C-alpha cells in the first residue's frame, strides 16, 4: 500500500498528506524495582489516573489472551519454571479517562455495576463528573489533551494520533447490546455516553455534528439515572450484536461441517534435514487442533498433489499439472469426484498423520533455488477445495462458514514454476518482465481469496532466498501474514499453531468520525480505503472509512490527525465504528467514543503526551517511507531532524548557551527513537533485504505492545532466587557474572556472562529461568519470536550486543544517571566491566543527542 505523500527530508519531516488519508502498509525505564515471582510488573505511566496498589507496583491492565493452541511442539527438553507469571508486554499506556456528560450523570448512584464492568463516579468542584473505567485498550492516544492553538498542535515532528486495535478482545467488556444502534441522521455517528439527552422526548444531540436526533422513545426516562441502564449511554465501548443475519437467503450454519477450514499447502522440494523438522512441526500442529477443525492437505513441486482424506490410514493424492492455472473442468472433476479433501480432525486424524509421514526429501541434484515449485497453482487448487461443490448453493440458499477460511503455505524456496513464477536466476534476461507479471498475478490471486473470505499466510523457512517481493502482494491482498524462519523447527511450529488458531472475523469496516475541530490525515494498517454509500442514508457523513482485510486481535491501525483551526470548544470527540462478522456469524457493530479536553497550556499538553504511543506512531510513519535499505538510510536522517524540530518547538534554551534542552515532559521519546534508527527496522543489523522487508510489514500492522518491543528492546537481568530486574537496554548490562534476557519483539535473546557460564550449576539454573521467562513473555505473541541463547564472546552474541546502546563510552556520571544499577557494583567489578568492551565508532545515546546540539532530558 502506498503512502499518501512522501515526507521531505527537512526539519519538518511530515507534510500534510493528500485528501485520501489511508496509507496501507519503549522506552527503557530507569531503576525500576526488581521483578518478583507472581508479580505483574508495569512501570508507572506519567499522568496515570489509576490508583496504585498497596505494594507500590502498578499492575497495568489485564493481559488479553490470544486464541492460542495448547502449546508449542516439544523440540528440546522442557525447563522447570523459575519465575511466576509475567506481563507479555511493557507498561501499556493508560487509556483516556472518559468523562461522562454532565447532562447524563448529574446525580447517579455513587457506584454502578452491571455485573461485568464497575466504575466509580467522582464529582469534582466544578460539577464535572468523571467515569474511570478499568481498561479500554482498543484505543491508545499519543496525548490525553489537545492544544487549542493549531500551529503548535500540528507540529508534524511530534504529531497527534491514535493506535486503534479494532478486533482486540477485552477481558472485562465490552458491553453487549442485542439491537440496532441509534445513529445520527445527519452524520451517521452513534449515540454515546457524552450525548446530551432530552428526557421528556428521548431526543439526543450528536457530539460530532451537534444535530438533534430521535430515539424512537428509547431514551425517554423519568430521570437521568435511569439512562445509565443503557450501556451505550454509560460506557465508552459497546458492541451491538445482531445474531439473525438479514442478508437475503442466508442460513446460519454452526456445526463442524461448515466451520472455517484450514488448508495446508506444503513445499515438496525440501532436503532431508528441513523435511524432518517440518514433519515434526506438522505432527505437533495436527495434535493441537480442535477435533472439529476441518483440514485439507495440498503439496506442490512440479505438480500439485491434493490429498484424499477418506482413505483410512493410506496417503493417497490426486495430481494436477503445475505449469498452468488449473482449468475449471479439472477443478470441477476434483471437487465433484469421490475424494474427500476437507475433513474434520476427529474423522481423519490417522490419515493426515500418514500423509505427513509420507513426505519424502527432494531427490534430484539441484540447488534449492533451482527447484521447480508451482506455489501459485497450488494456492488456486486450495481455494477451489475451500469453495467446494456449488451444490451447496442450491435454491438460492447460501451456507457460509463462520469466520475466515485460512490457507497456510509452508515454503522452503521461491515460486519458480507455473503461474506467478519468476526465473530461478536473478540474472535471467527476462527477469524484470516476469517479476512484474508475477506481482500482478499474486495480487489478483490474493484479492480473489479475499472475495472468497479466505486468508493466505506464508510461513517460510530455511536458507534459500524466497523472493519476498513476489509473495508479499498475495499475502497483503488476502489479509494474511508472511513470516521468515531460520528453519522448520520450534519457532516455525509455534507460528503454525498460532496462525491457524488466531480468531479472524470477516467483512470488516472501520468508520472514523471526529468533531469539526479534528481532521484525519493518514491511516496506516492492514486495510484499504473503502467507498461506502453512507451519503444515501446520512446527509453529511464525513467519516473516513477503512475496509479491513481481516479482523484479528493482533492487528492495529495507526491514525494520524490534525486540528483544522484554533479550537474554541472545551472538548473534542473521536468515534470509531467497527462493523464486522465474528466467528459465530453474528454481525457486530463495535462503537468506541473518546472525549479529550482542550488546553491552552503547552506544558499541560506535553505532560499529557504518552511517549511510547507517540514513538510508535512516529516509527510507523517513518517505516512507511523506508521501502528499501537506501530509503531507510534517508529516514534515519529524518529521525535526527525530528528530534531537533521537537526541541526547537517545545524545548527550552539553556542559560548563556545556544543549546536547547529537549522537553522534560517527553523524557523517554528520544531514547526510543534512537533505538529505532539503529535497530533492525532502520539500521543495518539485518543481513538481507528480505528480512528487513518482512519485518517492516509485520511492524506496520502490529499491535502497540509488539510494535513497541520491535522498536525498543526490553532488558531483564536474572537475579538469585529466580527474580528479574528490568534495566535500560544499554551494553552496561553485559556483566560477566549475570544472565540477561533481551526481548526485541520478533527475537528474544538470552545472554550468559562468561563468569556465570563457567559455573555449571548456576548457569544451568539461570538459563532455565531465562528460557521460562522468555516463553512467558511471548506466550500469546504472534508472530512467535525465535528464542536464541548464547554465551559471552560467542559469535552469536553479536545479535545481542548490536541491539544495546553503547553506553560504556559515556562518562561515569552519565552512566550512573541512566543506568543506576552500576552504583551497586564494586570498584573492581566496574573496572572489569569497563575493560570487557571493545572500542568501535558508533555513538552512544548521549553522544548522538549532543551531535544534534540538543541536551538529552534527565532520566525520570
């Protein structure tokens, strides 16, 4: 997907995008307390309006669980748990404190409960009522307040925006309403808790356009307190659910015969070591599936093999040629034949295991890249199997499975044969033309899959170049994901399970509405601009509509906004209407409404900025431009200019100096952006452009938690007794007598110091504790990261060292200020630590800031 308007490389790196806003695709905390077993550690977020627990450690919001399989396949001996449950993410920024409209909550009871969510009403001196909710993680804003002055609010180097996760499930909500929502007849916005209500007539005033609307008498009430029984007037997020689908001729089917199937499309050209790993992963994957899950098996080489699941325990397949797209006649013979190509696990478990065991290694003496693979034809056949015989559409009745069907391709090499293929060699004289043709074919195939409500995931593994640019259009257009692995082992097996079980709604549409003061300028995420016919129903619908290619918990949209002019009102409103069909074929309309106070004070605005959300939004905007490595180098320069511009606009000049101090309210932002410019997303850590390209696509669609970890790694040092201390991700953590876990989103590294590694008993216990922690940190993450363990001084240790800020170059006072744990070391330990570093030219964070002629903020 293409960005709206490229950002010029200047002090103001962002420019106002074109009218179409859709652009498809953490800061370390200093001196935190040690993390004890059974403690959910979340460092405090500034400006939090949530009370602290009595132990002084903030627990943050409940960690939502993804729909994950029973567990990963066992590829190595299990370790004993050494630490208690752990947050799977860094501290989550606090949601906005949702203020209830005074017209609604003039005198409700002090406590209100509906059995699921509870909130307390707090009455301030000016009679402004506030509703404090336990959690509303679906919308995270870069600031909790909006500046009234347009010129300062719209400073592009900082920007204002939101991270919206439309499909994220919330443990304590949302409220469910089984009826149609009330919508503004003028702009299409939904009734919500901030609307003014006329009790006698039940009319309500829209917060977006101020239009007065009727409620068909539903909002007529003797008192304002009675309106609190209507969830949409009491909670910021509600789900309107329609169980009976009103599409003509639609019959809901919920039994296992019509559950959304999974078709595995397996590369048949693997060498024996890779094949053995793949077979182990496939067998474990099969055992993790629900008995009612319908599965199909297709393999491909020069031909396409479609396996018959009705043959007891014998592997039997029908063959189709791979050099051309399958003809309608051959597909008709296939789906109308006697074979069974989709079957529930409980009816076909032995034969599917037999099929996996029957795979044989590639026999010809050809290099991996030179082998004929007809992936395009195989995916076409898989789509035909999922669609099945058209007899199911008799008499105008359509049987539709719940959720999206899924094709998972297990690939070990490029598509080099048949439709959508490219030549074996990049030096082929006709390669550019064939690549262009392949790109168009893959995109069309992905769009066809999306029309058929089918997602295509491609899980690649091995060392053979996979020609990522050719495969990406297929994945993107269908709403799937492409993941690279070192091999078909543990990480591949876990991702295979999580890919198949992650919940996926369908027919998703997100409508974004803002009050007149706010304008949406850019949307980044897994979707495309939608063209709706709302203007026929609503006279002045100015919403931005996004067609979501799938609706999943792990997805997130970055939404950038600007103010249209100087704001005169006390509040601005944002509303997100998300319409989709869930796994149970219910039509859901999820409505999330946010109210933000406006302020004149720049300091009050800056204090409301959530550094981590703002940094993730900056990173997504930056990565959008970095389509290749040369562009990534240019984007690094815009990160530098961004720091300078924020300092010039919001910083303070030092006395008797031309230097400016970076605003103290944004103390964590510069270090997160420093990680961004030197890490794998923009830096030169990754060795191949394919790796960076895949990482970029994952990042642009990723949730806040994963996005933040991919930008700024989280560093945890093992302590005696199985506890962990969170430290800044600086190389000063590389202490020879310690074990350190570094969580970098798609990779988790375990580093054992040389002194610790020499003590067999201690190092084994520390390694076991670190492995357990790594698994707990990432147990619901998708894609599942690779977990690598190595010793100090080993060749693999470079992966770890390159991701840490080289703070050893800073003077001792700066080291202690930003890495306070150093104060606990003896003089001898500090001398030994200092002598262990190898000198190189890369600047530390403080040196980088000084090179920009900016003073870094004091650590908070």
